């Protein structure tokens, strides 16, 4: 019998989605045992007495829905009552039509039993909630009015981010859910190989470790050396295909992985998701700008130059539009944009930013070509290796920039030097990271790092190499091969 609060069809879908409530429990296969590191963190926050709204932001097909089921499993393991957890998928028309507030009212009165205290401690897991009109206002109302714990996920993360900045400001805590890192791919799909590795670091921990990080890197290097060929082989595959988990799970055949990425991300997200949910007047222009980023990933991109190239290709556009679309791509976690360090007081389109794709596999899928990480000319690999490197330079309360200045600051006649990435902690301390992916490195390859450290405070600098390792206690520069660098985090 229907409750009359929501349509019978919506009620049945909700009962099926939340099969852990009763006799249908166990019909769906259990979620994978592997948890991404964000999952236990979210569970811990949701168990708090008055948790902030938790927001998963990430592209589609990065495992957000799987993570939701894992969160349910872990909450129950921590003695949260099964019937107090409601999972709602608003990509389903029948639930979108029913509406958020009526669904919550039905849940409270029909499942929890009504009453003043019936919803105390309840968990609302809202997937694709941004597909609802005025979703942010309704979520704010629920959070401010009822003692419930709320998790929001969304594949069109640009919209989730916008709602968080506006109606949910001060009420939500954001967690990025990008494609899998190299280490996560090994942990999830090659656990026997992953068992050899020490506990992963968070990038922000390097600031606390200081030069002691060299000791941990040395330990990791000894472990990797024992099975170096296997780790290298997996990294070659990751360099080709990126970190979307279905490519490794067996769900996508090896012969169609590129088609899968093009259809899932390039076609669906850029042509449908973002234009439907964000003010994109020219979807074809958005796709073309994404292609420009893919071609130039890991390099500085000047918006005015992009406008010129697009105009030559027949697109009628201007700098504000290009800037807006680049921001949308970054907000949706499809690209990352790095501003020049130290930050200027005023942002100007005349100062290029470094831009990378979030996932290198999409570039290779779109262009249907990729050099070999271990066999190609190192001179052609620099920007692509930088695209790999950026994937692990992320953490809460961490800003990431790049550096470009004269060797003699203020002297325009002196040579220009660059540092590929600058990680900045809340206290302003920095770790400069330079990529020199070649068989041999020498003292001149460290010059930019050493000059940067003379000017700015920080524990040490990192030089990412192909094979060279050096972590001398008395030296402020650590040389770390790419393989070990990606496996450390």
C-alpha cells in the first residue's frame, strides 16, 4: 500500500535502492572490498554528532556510486541502524519527479516511524541531486531544520561546486573524487603487488616530514626494486589508459577502452552533462577548448592565444568566453589549472596559466595515439609526464602553482627559469617540484629548484627523474624517480 506522500512507483524504486532495509537485503552483489582513501574519511565524518554536509565532486565513472554503497556498509559496521540510511538517485526520472522534500517526508513517516526524534541520526545519501531545481535551497533547508547527516555526490561537479559556494557556504565540506591514481589502480586491481608497498603518504605530510621524507623514499625504493619490472609494466599501461577504474576491472574490454573514454567523458560530459546544467551556449566550442588543453597538457596556455587559434578555426569567441569555459572544465575536475607563483594581486588573462588534463588516458583515447613511457624519446615526454605528476600533488588545504621568473628577479635581461609545480601549505611554506624525465640528470637540472629555495621558505625541493635517486641528509634537493614518486602517495 502506498503512503500517499510520494507516487507508488517512486516508493518501490526507493525500497529497491535501499534493499538493506528488509527482506531484499543481499539481492545486490556486495561492493568491492577496496576502499579509496576518501571513503573511511567520509564515514568518520558522517558518524560525527553534527556532521557538515559532505560533497563528493568528480567526473562520471570514477566510482562515486560504488563509494556510496561502501559507505553504507561501513556505517552499518559501526552500528548505524540500516533503516536510518536513505540512498536516493536523482538521475532516475521517477525520483526526480517525486522531489527531495516529499521523499524525505516519506522516509521519516513510513520507514523511521515519524515523531519528533524519528529522524535523529538519519543519513541521507543524495546522488546527482543537482538535477533537481532549487536543490541547493532544499538541501540547506534539510540541514538547517532536521538533525540529519547528508552526503551529496555528482558527476557534473561544476554544478555541485556552484551550489556549495552559494547556498551551502559554511555548511559543506568538499571531497574531490578524481580518476584513480596510479597507486590506487595497483591497490584495487593488483593487490598482491600492492602488499609489497609501505603505507601511502598524503602529500601534505611532506611538509611535516621535511628532510626525513628522504628516508621514507629510500625505503620505498628498496621495496620497488625487488619487483621493478612489474611496477614499470603497470605504469606503462596507466600512462596509456589513465585512471578510470572500469578500464581495469574487466567491465571494459581491452579492445574498446579508448571508445569507452571518448563516449563517457568527451562525448557525454562535454556534449550533454555540462551544457545541460551550466551556462554553456556553445557546446562545440567547449569541446574544442578541451581539445586544445589535451594537445597542450602540461604547458602554459594563454587565453588570448587560444582565442586567436579558435578564430582561425572558424569559432566566433572572445577572451571572457574562453576564460569561462576553461573555468568550467577545471570546476568539473576534467582539467587542472595552475596559476603562477607567487600569486599576483590581480588575475589577468595576459598572464598564462599552466593547464593539464586531470586524466591522461582521455588525451590518448581522443587522439588515438600515445608515446611509450619507457621507450620513447624523453624529449617528447615532458608535458605528458607532468600530467602524471600532478595527479598526486593534491591534499586538503594544499594549493598548487607553477613558477616562472627571471634568474635575477626584476632584471628582464637575465634568463627566465621555471619550476613545474609549487605545492603551498596554509602557512605559506612551499615544496617546489621539477620534472626532468631523462636517463641522466646533472647539477644544472637542479639550478631552478635551488634558486627557488633561496627565495622562498620550505622543507626541501623534489626533482622527479626517470631513474636517478638521491636523498642525502645534508642536501635540500631530493631526486626521486617517477615510479617511486607515484607509488608514494
